[in-house]
C-alpha cells in the first residue's frame, strides 16, 4: 500500500472503504485542489455551464428525480453525447 508524504497531508482525502476491504477507512491524495478545474478539462467548462443553465430553465416545472433525469438527458443532448469519458471526434471534411 502506498503512503502519502507528510508534506502532502493537507491534500489527503479520507473516506470509508468498500465493505470487502480489510481497513475501515482509506486515504488517498486529492487529484487537484478543491474548486480548481484541471487544465485538461477547461475546454469543457463553458459548454457545460451554458448547457446546464439552458436545461435548468427548461426543467423548472419538474421536481425530484424527474428533474434530475430530465436535466441529465437535456445536458447530454446539448453537448452532443460528450460525457462519461467519451470523446467527440473531429468532423472530417469529405
């Protein structure tokens, strides 16, 4: 098991382990500081923000899980299926 250096302890995250783990808690290093957007994701933030605002307006009348599902579908449609690790391939001129 890898450890976390003491000088990086302020970036550590402690969370409850999965039921089959022998330890009750796990500690890992934070991927990036809370509230900061990693450089490789910056290109998606503007598109996502625009889609989320538009979809929030479209789903105002819904509540609970119905709104969550409608928001997810709306954002997915507006972003053209980009999400869950899928990359949108560049269009090739024919």
